[in-house]
């Protein structure tokens, strides 16, 4: 079974939201690379963006590389999701 083509989804508003979230994380001290944000956009093309928990788990798995960043991620995520 072939994977769905997600190029269009990554180029749209999902990528913009990922970039905005990544900027918020960077400002809070969590190092996030552009490649990680593209990976997140690809993941969200599969899991969707309407379910908060799916979004959070996908983002956390891709963007958090150190245990000390988990609390920062959680706080930034809640702020991001409220917007």
C-alpha cells in the first residue's frame, strides 16, 4: 500500500501553524529545527489537526529531544492551542 501524497498538505496552512508553534518553542528555549517542523507537518497530514491530543503527542514525539524540555513544551503547547 502506497503512502498518501502529503506534499500539498505540507505546503498549506498546516506548515504555517507548525512554523508558528516552532517559533514559540524556540523563544521559550526549546531548540527546534526546520526539518523537525516539516516532519511535524507531514505527521499532522496523517493524524489531522482537529484533535488536541493527537496534535500534542505528534508534536512532542518529533520536537522534544530532552526530558528537561517537556515542561516547557507542555506550557507552550497549551498557550498555542488556546489561540
